[in-house]
């Protein structure tokens, strides 16, 4: 039983400043809990997927970062940016300094397709591709070749919808977004004429949500095409859940569109599973197998076809990054835990705990749950915490970026914006650190 009584403060290091990390910090430090939290992130910028995963044209979703900013305003919460577990500090050191370490590191690795040709040039997993157009410093150099006529986006989730939409939107449609300028330039110069969203199962099993799907039918320059023959008869609608019913309505509305309606075509195709990616060194197409769905499962029919594509973006889910000495479930790509408890000092939360599912809001109950578990199970042991972390950073020349520093980065990004864009993001860590170093009146 935890004894978070006065004078005995529980020190917590949360690794990862995304939604799962912030909701956990919020729950841990609420009321008069005697807890302090350091939220440590390898990037100098907070908010994880809110900044680098949420689509640049979905700015309203990013407003949730205001809530995380408020949490960071608490005296007992600190953002420690630009410090990486495994690079600047080890897990053993963190456990030595803090009572508890919480992995809120998300699932930053692309799940592999596991088929021939996956390593060909022109094949980019959605984690890398989305990171690239969202100015994530790890993916700035991806440099995808968009001088292609046809793109295959694999998967039927919201990420596939995001990727297809960002490739299809015009410069005007993207003007009020924070799409990376280098990505905008390439996308607008691209001769892409056909974009395919490929589902291995059918429309009833699709994971995308109605709001995201219907956006695809309102694009300026791109027409969404669905083969009516791939949709179930509408007599099935009364048996469907609200979301599936709305998805069916959205898909049916697309069946009357014609390829000639707009210059770019977005083909939403179901019952096709990728068998191989083809090409010598660069991808030029996919071999797809036609499928059917039996009791929810995807079953091959043996009939195959070739789909030409010069760019392939598998959007098929993500995996956590293995960490030395932390048990890892290779199959599921998550840390092995008992409902978030890995060992007596180590916990995980969010996608790192349950895999890449749910919305941003799903992380709230997850954070509340893990905070309650920690407060129940861990007894403060008078660890050095913050002071010890700062001493290690100093000794190793790690340039910690604080939340006040982030606000300077934030201000510089917003000041660089033109034409209604909310900001122009820095894509380089050194540039972020330099912006954080600029002195202002509050220094
Ligand atoms: P997802 O929703 O799990 O969709 C993954 C898709 O990939 C599924 O259609 C899946 O098909 C398919 N897939 C998996 N393995 C495959 C394979 N080997 N070959 C072909 N297809 C394969 O994942 P996501 O799109 O990456 O999204 C992750 C989470 O973030 C989701 O919860 C999503 O809703 C959320 N998100 C939300 C928004 C938003 O709200 N605007 C935006 C982006 C992401 P099966 O179903 O057949 O496995």
C-alpha cells in the first residue's frame, strides 16, 4: 500500500510527453497527492502524436494540447525535453533516481507487412511517412519520391485515410495547416493521378470512422470512387452499429462518383490483400490477392492481380520500441505487463501498454488507471529524483529543454506562419534547441 503522506514525496519519471504521459501526470498530481513528476522526452517538443501524428489539417484535434499545457503549469510537473532514455540516461539510472518509471513511449515503429519486396525503395510505413509530412526530426530525411502516377495506401484505418487525404489535397486546402513546407512542395509538384486505399477485408470490417471517411468525398481536386458491387445490400443496415451504418452511407454516396469528375482519383478497394511488392530496386507495383470474409476472417480466393504503384504506404499499425531489460511481447509489439505493471518500479501506459488502438481520449482512462495503480502499489523511498536527473544531465552535457523553453520554440514556430497556417514547425532538433536558447524578458 502506498504511503504518500506529507513529507514523503513519490517521485515519478514518465518517459514520453504524448497524451498517455500527460494524462498519467495529470492523474498522479491532482488534488493534494504528494507526488512529483518529470515527463522526459527525447524531443525538445512535448505532446507526442498530437504534434507529429495527428494530421496537419486536423488542427482542432490538436487543441487538446492546451489541457496538457495546464497540467505542465502545476508546480509538481516538469517537462524534461531533449533527454533520451538509452542515449542520455539508462533505465537502471532512472530506477535509481525515481520511485517509479512509467513508459508512455507509444508505438513508434511501423508494423512490418512481412511480405516480399517490403525493403524496396518507395515503400514507406505510415509511421515514417506521417512523421515526414509532420516535421518529426527522425523522419525529415525520408525524402520519399513522389514523382509517381499511382500510390497504394495499405490498410483500412484512419491513418490510411489521413495519408490518402494529405496526398490528395490542394495547396489551398492545406494552406491553414502545419504540413511541413518541404512536404507541401513535393506533394503539390507530384503528378499523382491515382491513389488506392486497399482493405484486406470488406467495408463492414473497415476500421476508419465515418467523419474521416466522409471527408474523402469532399476533396477539391480528387474524386473518391467505390465499386457498388463491393458493398453489402442496404437491407443489412438495420443490423449495423452506428459507426458501421454511417460508414456504409458514406461509401454508398461515393458509388455514384465518376472517375472523370476530378483530376485525381481515390479508389477505395476492399477484399484485396497484398501478397508481394514488386520491383528491382524501386517499387513499381503490388501483387494483390482477392479475398472474402468468413466469420470476420480474411480468406484468400487464390485469384491475384497486379496493381501498378510507384509509392506504397502500409498503414497497418505500429509497435513499441524494445528497451534493454524490459520484457517485450514480440507478437503484439508491446511491453509485457500485468495491466500496466511491468515490475515493482516500472509501469507502462497508452499504446506502449495496450497497442496502437483507440482515440487520443482513450489514453485518459488509461492514465487515470495507471496513476491509481501506482499510488496504491508504490511506497516513496526518498529518492533523489529531479536533482539527481539534473546532475546527470549537467555531467553529460545534455541540454535539457524545459516547458518555458518549449514556449519559446512554440512562439517562434507561430511567428513563422503565413497564409493562415497555425505554425511552421522546426524539423531539426538543433534548430529547436537554438530557438529555446533565445533569451526573452522572462529569463
Ligand atoms: P487501425 O485502425 O488498427 O487500422 C489498421 C488497418 O491495417 C486495418 O484495416 C487492418 O486490417 C490493416 N492491416 C493490418 N495488417 C495488415 C496486413 N498485413 N495487410 C493488409 N492490411 C493490414 O490502425 P491505424 O489506422 O494505424 O490507426 C491507429 C489508431 O489511431 C486507431 O485507433 C485509429 O482510429 C487512430 N487514429 C485516429 C485518427 C482520427 O481520429 N482522426 C486518425 C489517425 C489514427 P484488419 O482489420 O483486417 O486487421
